[in-house]
C-alpha cells in the first residue's frame, strides 16, 4: 500500500465529521533475488554507511593534519571487529530468539537478517581501531574525534536498513506519521516478514522509532561539526560528545518500543546501557585533556605508545600532549598580525578557547606555520611580535641609499 490518505465522511445528526489519516508505508519487500543471489537492502545500507564514514573520516583526518590513507588503514581492523561486536551484543541481549525453546542457534550467524547492537559495534570496533592505531602508531583519541560525525552518519544510513526489514519499530499508534507494517509471504504462501513480499495487507500501524533515531542522529552530526569548527575539540572529547548525544536520544527512543527484548526490573536493557554509557562519556569529556592535537602529533610516532594498563606512561603522554597544545597556542599568540590573518584581528576571536569546550587556539593554516614558528628563519630580524617582520637586511638598504644620496650631492657640487 502506498502513502495512504483516508477521508471518511459520515453524515450523523446533520453534521459531517471527517477523519483524515496519513501513514508512512513500509517497503513491500527488503530482498530482491538476482538469480540465486539475494540482494538485501539492509546489507546495502550497512555497506553504504561504512563507505561514507571512511570517505568523510579520511577528509576530516587530513584537514586536522593527519596522513592520507590512515582512516582506511585503521578501518581494516575496526570494521570487522565492529560487525562482530554488534552481532554478539544483539545475540547476547536477545538470546531467547536463538537459543530459546523455539529458537534456531544457526540463525545467530545470519547477520543479513538484521540485528546489530550499536553498543557492541562501538565497543569492539573501538578495540579494532585501537589495534590499528597501535600498528600504525597514531593517536587513537585524535582518530576518534575525526571519525565521530562520520560514524553517526553511518548509523543514520544503517537505520534505513531497519526500515526495509520492518524492524525496530515502536508501539501501535494512530499518529498521522505512524508506520504501516505489512504482512509478507514467501513464494509458497507462508508468512515470512523478513524475506517475503507484501500483499498490501496492513498488519498494524506503529511508532516509526527507526525514523526518530535517524533524524536524531543527523541532528547530532550537524551539532558535532559546528562545535568542532567553533571550539576545535580534540583528545577524544568530540568522540565522547558523539557517544553522549547518541545515548541521550536512544534512551528516549527505547521508551517507545514494545518489541521483545531482555529486561531488568521491567526496564529494557538498552535503556540501562544508554544511561551508563552516557554518564561515562560525559565524565570523559569533562576530565580528558583540553584543546586539540597539533598536526605533528597526528603523524606516525617513532616511539611505541603506552599500553592501557601503563597508567603512569599514559598520564605522562597526556601531559606532554597538553604542553604541546599550549606551546602551539603561545606561538600563535606572539605571531605578527599579518601572518595570523583576519581571525586574530577580529575582536573576541580568542574567546573560543575560554569556553571549556576547547582551551587552545590552534593554528588553522596547517603544519607549515607550526614548523615556521618552531624553526624561525635566522635571516629574519627579531622583533617583539607587535610589528611586521622585515624581509632582508635593512642596514644594507640604508647604507646603499646613503651612498646614492652622497653621489647625488657630490655631482651637484661639481656641477
């Protein structure tokens, strides 16, 4: 059934009452067979999300000063781990569907039928990214900041797969934007809601919670990008904001769902997970190193990075990173106005660093200026930073001018 508008006019006691309902239709099917090969919309949405996340993440990483290709390299570890982690979380929290009385354990391996828990995907995906970062010796927190908005955009794209599978919807509703769930049947006439084709018969109208979450994700993506541009957040704190923002929306979306799920004290386990992870993400954002890494800090390190259990080494690395950020901010502050550009000349341009979201004013013109600040040209004259630097030797130009004036004066006297 297509987008439906029902207008029922009933004449009663000389009055006409009209009820108009507009519902969102579900796709008639989520699987198309090309010969023996099944083309699944859910799988296509997941793949598209991964491709978009890697492409955009690569661009963001290079804009922050990282080397080209690093995101793809790390993704070779993170993506497989993330898919496995997402499936494990789903199977663990809905184990009765696979290992219960009417369950089929082999179905736990059928990831194409849907069922990826984002919490497990982020956790094990993070483990894979950590391994990749250790292999290529780049900082994981900085990489997390670069890929945070792209990951959330990928999640929004993935929610379209749930739409084609007719899953992750909420309770029945009569709201105008309710989602129609169709009965689907296979070629033998048996009910198959996942792989079958709709006959146009509406089974029920429900809350489109997949749509709520998708819209929320897109809003958080825009917010993260704007905050990152304004406050130049680093050291994993933007990734923490992504996690916190997603958890906040997911907590309320879970309250609208009534499909079968594991519960603790009558509350869905995903609601508990959302609340706990949200608090952990906020704590990290508050206590993590402020500011943003310099471009030099994003380059592959020649020194092995500390392991997670090496607390002292991790603290020393964090202190060194924070000191480097402050040094970069100090170097930026003393540069001549003509080399800093319009941002420094504008009143209040440095207020972003005082807001708590970002504590440094990093160089916006790339690693070239950082190198120039650390290794100034010895041929340039020193100044206080308040006057433009002069190019060349002023004394030589002055002596040449005086000599020329002397020649002119002498010629006038001889004439």
